[in-house]
């Protein structure tokens, strides 16, 4: 498992930039970069995930990054796209300052949203990647699933919805039969 942002560009995801007639960036989005032989099972656009960690600093959940350090990832700060493949689950989102302000109850000033300004200025995305082999427990529930993940000796929990659970159940069943 790992989370990150700018560090995942051209490793985990690729950025698609839309420019205006003057060549300035008008908007951008991203798409998952597939590993060799990786097959896509489903994409769920415009969803939220739940993510929690036993690793905390000053009450803030921390998650492993690709650099080996632990970083923040606020699951409630906006929607994104969830990709389920035969090797991993990847959540990609473009930071949204308005969502971050609402999530923190701070509509009138930048506050916590200032941490995403470098991500936005680099036309980057935030990501959360979970290798299927890191899933230690898969608990389907009526409203979705809780996935217990063990990475770098620490425990994490990922919560996904009902449709995502249905697809993931099939992917995990196929992996067991290999």
C-alpha cells in the first residue's frame, strides 16, 4: 500500500492536460498507468473511499508513501476514480479546494487546503494504491466492504461501496483459483 501525489505522476498515473486556445492549462485529469500484463476489471468514477490507519501523529492518520516515509491522505476531501485491476486497487483524484474547505468546515479561508496548492500547480493527482496481496481480510458488508491491509508491518483499513465490493469479490476469487 502507498499513497502520494506528485511522486506518482508517470509511475502510477498519467496526467491529461486540456489547454485553451493560448496554450494555457484550462483543466486536467488523470488516468491509471497499467503494469505489464495488468488487466482492468472496472473503473468507478466520482466516488469516495474510506481510509484509516493505526499509524497516527497528533491525531492525523498517516500512510506509507513511495518514498518510504509516512504522509497524510484525507479520504473525505473529495471524490475521484477507483480502478480495480487483477493486481491492485488504485484511487485517483484531483484535489478540490472547495471540497477540502467544506470537509474542514472552513469555507472562508484557505487553511488546510493550502497543502494541495503544490499538487494543483504541478497538475498532479492524489492517489492511494493497494496491492491485492496486501489485503489480509476482506469483509463484505451490506453497504460495501472493509478491507484490512497490512503494509510495512502496519495495519490499514480501506472502505469501498457495494458495487466496488461486487467487482473486487470476483477479482479476489479469480486470484485464489490461479
